[in-house]
């Protein structure tokens, strides 16, 4: 299924590349974005990269980044109300391929 998703999206993520999606402050997603805005990261990403999942211990939630789903649209870099997501260009020639252009 993952191969199919990558094929349809036209993106490629090499396993040995550094993360291209990181948080500037790990506390911001829960303490600010989830508390004030009800976790917009889980809604604005068209590829489902950001997901609030239950903590392993306790009753809270944490922001999980599923970077392998990223289609490199930069929506997260633009829409995060706290500007807490650091999006950098993926290395290794990855990224979307636009057929017919």
C-alpha cells in the first residue's frame, strides 16, 4: 500500500535522509495549537502528515509527524498558527514529480 501511495503522489523519501519536517519547540503543538486552536495540524495537511495520537502513558495527546506521507506542498509551513513547523527542502532529489510538465 505504501508503494502505491508513493507512486500516486509522485514523491520519494529515501530512508537515510535527514528529517525535512521538524518542530522548533516540541511543547507548542499541545500547549498552544491544540489548547487554543484544537490542533489545526491534523486538519490543514492534505496528506495526513500531522496526527494527534493518545500518549502511551496518561490521558493526553501528542503530535505525531508521519513525514513519509509528505507531498512537499509547504501548507504546514504556511498554515501553522505558531509558525512552529520547520520545513526544509528534502535532500537526495526527493520531492514531487509532475508528469506532463
